[in-house]
């Protein structure tokens, strides 16, 4: 996992990223504190990039892709920041070295498995409950019926309620990945599973893959900086899974552009990956705690009329219960909106007012401190220390470009003079070619 922060105002944007990386899975897992997650996207122009989630794309390190793109970009510059994003993703899509069709199944399986495992867990709970109630063995027909219901529920959910982010022909998908989905489904459920379940599992895999659902093996990519005509910085966050049927599955998550006070906003504090400590700092409450409290309030207000009837014996008819329940929902919305306004007035806006005035040095210090805060919380808790190690910090400004405030090297700089000479020489060659 990762903790990354971007802090933006009209002066520039500060980026900070930790160095922890987790390798292995299930029974074997190790954490190293040496990963590079923050890079310059250009050797010349004021654009940077951060990676979180998976450090690889189609089994290729993002670091390699970024540095290959840097050479490809050379001294080419664009008027707008968005053009750098577009150009970068077009490069990733069109470079055949990054698209290995044999690895596409990995993205499909990883995306399908997230949902498939949750279906199996829900079905298992229902089977155990049914077995306890009937005090008898569950037949294969009953097992298939429960599985089918859960698959159908999830299929309809993905069909109706999620955005489609990639356009893939169903027949092409089924021909290429259907056998693997069937094999995996039978492996987990058993050979006795019905053909109807297999068919709906393949349909579900297709709907999951084309949806905005991304697996735990996906990558988060954050680009930030300036185009040639931009006065203020911009930032865009993407979620990237990989190539599927030759198409890149990618979704734009966040987009921020610093403007004047009456426009989109003049200051932003943006956390990525492990966000809970930064969110707590900004809003005054841990987001998980807030979600739990919201749930308690909602249930207390909406269940109250039913409890009056069932536990207190208050003589309310069905119409009155419905009316009181709706009143509870209205009160809940009012309470939540009031709390949100209080958070904005007392916590979020005061911080952003200060961020709006911070010089670039202070932007960098604040970004580093927020990543450090997440790292410290992990260190003093029983959770794995998935955030830690040296923190890389860079500031991007219009006039100076990307400036490293803190940056680790896997080598001793004083022993590798030729590395920096080669870097400078490559920039000079780009200018000569121009």
C-alpha cells in the first residue's frame, strides 16, 4: 500500500510519496521501504507523476514505462496540462511492448475474483443458515439455487448501477476468456455446479470487466503540473487495470485545477491510496468512524417507528409507521447536511484558507508531514506497516519546473557522477534535435 499527498495553490503543487512496497500474497508477504513512486514526467517541462497500488502495469514496472516515455517525449511541449495526460496515455496504448495479450487473463481473473469471492461468502452464510433451520443436509439443487440467486443479484447490480469504462464485444470476451472463467468457477464451487451457474458467471465476469470496478492489482496514477499556457497547476488521477481484448481499461477518478477564488478553487489538499489520516486531519473525524456513526444515526431514526410498535406497544397503523419512517429519513438528511456544513466551516475551509497562502517551501513541508502522519499511525497500530520509509517530496512551479525537495537514491550520488552527466547530456541532445 501507499500514502501519497498533493497540495495545490496558485504558487504550485507539492507532491509527497512514501517508499513502502508490499511483495507476495496470502501466506507470504514482505514489506520493503525502497520503492520509487514519484517521478518527473518530463526532463524539461513542469509535469510530475505519482504511482500507487500496483507498481507494475502488465508485469512491466511503471518506473520503466515512465522513463521510456520521458525519452519519447523529449523536448516536446503542450499548451495545456491535459494534453500531457492525453499524450502519455496514447503512448501507453500504442507501444506494443506494453501490451502482451497472454497477460490479459491476469487482469480479467483479478477483477472477477474480487466479486466472485464475495458471492461465495454470502452463499455460504445462506447455506449454513438454511442447514441450521432445516437441521438437514443441503441438496445440490438447493446449493445451485442459492448460488444462482446470488450471481443474478450481482449481475443485475453491475448491469444497472455502474458506469461502463471500456467497450468490449461480448462474443469476443466470451470466446477469449470464457473457458478460464468456467475453469475457475468449477475449481472453487465444484464440478457439480450447474451449466446455468457457469453461464451467468461468464456474463457476470464480462459486466465486471467493462464496469468501473477495478481489482486490487490495479494501479493509481496521478499526474500534476502545468501546460505551457497554464498559469495555475492542475492534477488528474486515474485508475488503470491493464489491457483487455486489446483495449486499455482506464478511468479518470479525480480532476482538480487551481483557479481564482470564484472558480473551481484556489487551494486543494488531496490524499491518495491510504487516505484515512489525511481525511481525519482535514475533516476532524476518521472516515471509517464517520461512516459508522452515520449508519447508527440512520438506523436509529428509521427504525424508531417500528420499535415503538413492536417493543413499546404504541398503536400505530401501517400508514403512520411509513410516515414516521419517512420523517426519520428526512431528519437524517438534515443532520448529515448540518454536520457536513460544520465540518466545512470549522475544519476544512480554515485549513484551505491557510493552504491558499502558503509559499512553495511550506507546501512541501505540509505534504511531507501528512504522509509522515499516516506512516506514524501505522507504526503505532497493530496493522501492517504498509506506509513507511523515506518520503520523496517534489514541488512543481510554473517558473522552476519540478524541483526535488527530498529524494532517495538506490546508489550514492557522489560515486555516480556519470549518471547526472548522462541525464544532462540527454536533455542537451533533445534540444539539438529540435
